[in-house]
């Protein structure tokens, strides 16, 4: 009997002391080993009252967490009173360009950008907006020093002349359209205002892009004839495959969205890229500190002023000086002087040396060029 009682006590001790027990409190399962282990002494004589564990204390907040520091805004640069006034004329694309130019020259106190763009305007619908009259008003008010023009995305439509309508891009339409641009540029040239005409980029729709390219070509010829600088941007906004692309490298070389979803207008990155290209051409006229080189036409007041100017892209003013004879191009053949008496003769040969002179020149001389005569070698006498 005593042995049976001792066996039961030992069994209870093993169950209580060794087997894991679980207690559930407030829906949370806790391991029994987290509490004080019960012994045989506790089982026979009672256990001590459990002491509640102290609740963990949270550190007191001394202040609110500090917010992430944002970069300080760029200081606004106040434009100088005599700052160069760059006016951007044109349609909605000119409006996007003017905003990009404002960003580009934001820290230049000597240049202020004036947005003169009018949405949905062009040189075709003068009944909607007359650019000829508008430029007259701006010139009369002397509101700008340098003009940038970008226009044409709305001009693929019928043109009304003398009560009749002309089909878009027909021969008669092309002639009338170029005449309107020439009138516009003639007013700026007469006012001695430098002009930079920006070509049009490729468009997403094939037929529309082809029509816009033809319009841009007419503008190019009219710009050359009008003495304006022409900035061709077509290839700058093509993809690697030579076709239209909505994306391309930005001014930092990173791939970015260049065009908006309509496949016509520039996105912010594309407009900034165009502003960068344009800034390189603006340097031809803008020298900083409010200085602008006036567009002087050396042919003004002469019969040659009405002639069609040579179709050179860029450096328009230098080309005009070449036509006037003030600058001699390096490609002109120099006059070869046979003697001091004939050095200043009026008729220059077509080439510095004739073919007969090249053949007759002895080999080794500078004017032989490897095709001259070879002098016979004297035979040595026998011994």
C-alpha cells in the first residue's frame, strides 16, 4: 500500500514538473515555462501566490519626430531693368517652348522670356488671328529685342486668297503661304529685330507628319529669303530607327518622355531639350548683360535687297555679308601671282595651276603634285 502511494506521488511529480502546460489568458496562448515551475513541495503544502510581472514601460516622447528635410527652393532671380527681351511668337508649341525657356533662363537676370504664343493660330486662318497685324503692334510698341518663331501645326487647311480657296499644299497654296511668311519676316527685318525661326518636329501620324514636313520646308526657304536664322530640329526628335518616337534622351542623357499623348506637342522634357538646342543659336545674338546684336542687313537700300537670298542654313547674317562682299569666304580661289606686275590682275584663273603647268613642272617641286617631268640622269664617263 505504501509502495502504491509513493508511486502515485512520483508520477504526479513527473507530470507537473516535466510535461509542458499551457495557459490561455485574454485569447493569448502562453508557455507554462514562462511562469514559476511547480515542485512537489508546492503540491503537498500549497504554492505561493503568484506575483504579477511588472508591465513594460514605454519611453516617454519628448517631442514629435522630425520631418524629412526638403531641399530649399531656388531663389527667385529678379530680372534687370535693361534685360534682353526674348519674345516667342507662334501657336501652342510656342507656348510650351516659352515655358521651357523661362526655366532655362530662370537664373539669368539679363534675359527675360515673353510668351506671345496664341493657341490654334497660324498663317492660314488670318480671320482667327492675324499675325501680320499682331507683329505690327508689337514692333510699334517696341516690346521685344529678339524674336523666336515656332508655328505651323494648325496650317494644314484651305487658304483663302482674293475670295477663293486654295487646296492645302497645292502650288498656289505654297506660293501664297510663303508670301505671308515673307511679309511677316519683312516687318521684323525692317525693324532690325533678330529672328530665329524653329522648324517643326516629326509627328506620330504618318500623313500629318508628311504634310507638316512640307510646311516646314516652305518656312525654311522663306526664312532664308527673309534673313532669319533657321533652326532645324526634325532629326533631333527621331528615334533610333529614324522614325517618330515619344521617348528619347533628355538634356542629361536619360531616357525620358519627349512628346505628349497627342503625338504633336512636346512634353516638359522635350520642351527643355528644345530650349537647350535653341540656346546655342541664341548665343549668336545674345551676349548677356542686356546686349543684343542687331540684325543688320548689308543689302538694305539696294536693288539686291529684293532678291532671293542664297539658301544656306544657319549663319544667315554672315552669308548676307558674303553676298555684300564684306566677308570673303575661304572657299574662294585665290589669285595666283606670276609676277609683281600681274599680281593684281582682275581675271583670276579657274584653278591655281593649269593641267599643262602641273605636267611641265619638274618632279619634286611643290607645284608638281607627283605628276611632273623627271629630269634625265647624266651618265657617268667610262674608266
